[in-house]
């Protein structure tokens, strides 16, 4: 008798899909658990650090308390010694006065008693002649006796009531001694904070008004993590001290991270309070660099700067010639030097050719296809000519900015007479405005793909919309703009050095 076993073969594709689904689920769970473990680890490190800080802070404040009480005891001892000394001096002075007066009275009394004894003896004498002369002498002596020149009014009293003390008020003050009142912890009002144009305005409030607040200290730190603080951050805390109001605006920032973390504390004249809860604000920014791989060979590109390089084409030609030479050592070849140069960074764009011929152009390394972006371009006013603008992806390697319908630009000509011109599709319109220090470019996809070229000081600019099908309609909308619209709060600035 044979045992038969039947295996049911499932569809291999179904098994593969289930396996992939299980792997994806397991990967998500593992990732979530790893992130949670990292948060717990960071929290444990923070708690351990808090314990260490607690021990140190407790010892420090206890030492300060003992020092203050020692100082208070020292002051009380000094005051006590001073007052005791005054009592002793007053007692000595009055004792001297009383003893002096007592001594004078005793001497006067002795002199008077001697005169009385002589007078009694004279009265008892029977000789008339001797009595007359003796009486005269006694009379003269009594007249000049100290008892008649002595004042019987006391020079001082025995009262020491003026040295009495009553420390009831001081005792109440001592009994009122307590720890310094610590300012309340402020709360950052996230809904009132604003982030725009490389500027962050932070606003906060106290739970209750406190007239004893002297100032606030604001700290902020750039970060790429939205969650709680990590054990090791890439950027340090920056401090702004002595803020008198409940808000502060940070200007001139560079949004090169995704977030900024803020905290604030209140300070009176004696002590600072606790920091507020950390608040993380997202710093929207359009970050890009210049794509050196797309640059014309006569342009020298370094990250965010570009300048004319008259030797660029000659270097490339020399490299090509040297590649054809077989008798030259590779270690000393100019081609090796050029490849190591940071000015010739390989392009990040796949399939993008360098601009050539008379198209002295370089592109940014990031496409714009949504949202609102704003950046500024600084330039050397001694430049003979340059243009800044926007282009579609189909801009040809031989096309100059503004010479085709695939690009828009502001062109500065400085050869004979300064002129600022808006160009598109090989047509130009001169802008009647002074030459600015920098040019701002604003690209808005939320309102029908609108571009604005503005002088960054708000003096003038040009505006165009890509949604207009005809060139004449675009020219009708080319107009002067007196300032940057402050209502557009989502703009993020990017400044180029040249």
C-alpha cells in the first residue's frame, strides 16, 4: 500500500507579489521601529544629561545660598559690633562726666566742712580781738569757697533709652526671605510667526503679564529634522540677547536647511526663567546652484557665481590637441589638470549639452515646475553686458536668452550707454529705470505661470505671463512694477554673488 501526497502548486506570480508585499510591510515596520528607537535613545540621552545637570545645578544653588546667608550673618555681626561699640562709648563718656562732677562735689564738700569747723572754733573763742580778725578771714574764705562756685545741675543723665532698638520690621523682612521669583516660561505663538524672503519673525507671550521682566533671550538653530532635538546636531544654537519686546525678526538669513528651531526665555534683573517649548518652523526655500556642465566654455562657474573666462575656449582646444599627441606623458598632460579643476564640474543634467557659439549661457541645476520662487542676482556694474532670466527645457544650445520663444530675460548693456531691456522671442523693450544693484526674479506657477523681473530695491521691473499665446499680448503686459508685492509671503530668496 503506497501513501500518496498531493502538492498544490500556486501561481508563482502571486507568490512573488505576496512576498514583495510582505517585504515592503516588514520594511516599513522595521523603519518605523528604528525611528522610534532613535527617538527613545535621544530622549534617554537627554534625560541622563538632565540628571547630570540637576546634580550640578543643585550643588551650585546650595553653595550660593550658603554664601548669601554667610554674607547676611557677616553684615549682622558687623552691625552688632558697631552698635555695641557705640553703647560702650556712650557709657564711657557719661561715666566720665558723672565721675568728674562727683569728684568736684566731694572736694567742695570737704572744703565746706573744714570752713564750718574753723567757724565753730572761732565762735567758741573768748578773745575779742582774735574773734574779729578770725571772723573776717572765715567770711572771706566762705565767699571764695568751691561750694558756691559749683553747679549742682547734672551734666548728663543715666538714661540710655536713645540706644534702645526695635528690630520688628527687620525681623519681618528676614522672615520674608525666600528664593528669587523666576520669570514665567514664555510660549511661542506659532500661528503668529512668519517665514518669508530669508526672514523669520518670531512672536511669543507670557501666561500672565509680568512688569518685572527686563528682557528676553531668543535662541535659534538650523536643522534638517522636524522632530525632537537630536543628541548631536549639525548646527549650534545662535543667541539673540536683550530683546525688549515679545517679538523679534531675524533678517539676512540663508535658508539652506529645511527647518529652524526656536526657543525663548524671559529674564528679570536677577535671574532668567526656563526656555519655552521648542518650536520648529519650516523654512521654504528654492535652493539651487549653477550647472557648470551646461555652461559655455568661456564662462567660469563656481557654485553660485559666473564670470567671463576669455581663456576657456583656448584651454579646451589645447586639451583636444594634446589628446591626439602620443609622445607626451599622461602625468603632465593639460587634460589631466583640466579634469581635476573644480571649475569644470560634470553636469548633473542627463543629456544636456554645453551652450556654444554665441550663446554664452549657464543654467541652474534645478527645474522649476510649481509653486512660487524668488531669487536675486547681484552683478558687477562694470560688466559690459549680461542677462538673467528663465528658460523652457527645450532651450537650444545655440539659443541666446530672449532670442527665442523659449526664454525670457532682462538684459543689461553697458558698452556705450547703459540700458536695461526686457527680451523675449527676439523682441526687446527698453525699461526706463536706473540700473539697480541687483535684480530679483519672481516665478509664480499658482497664477498662470507668471514671471516678474524686479530691481531688488523696488524701483522698477518687468512682468510677463507665459499663458498668453501671442507675443503682442505679452508685450502689452510688459509694465513697470513699483515694488515687490508684500502680500506674497511665500517667496524665498536666493542671492547670487555675481
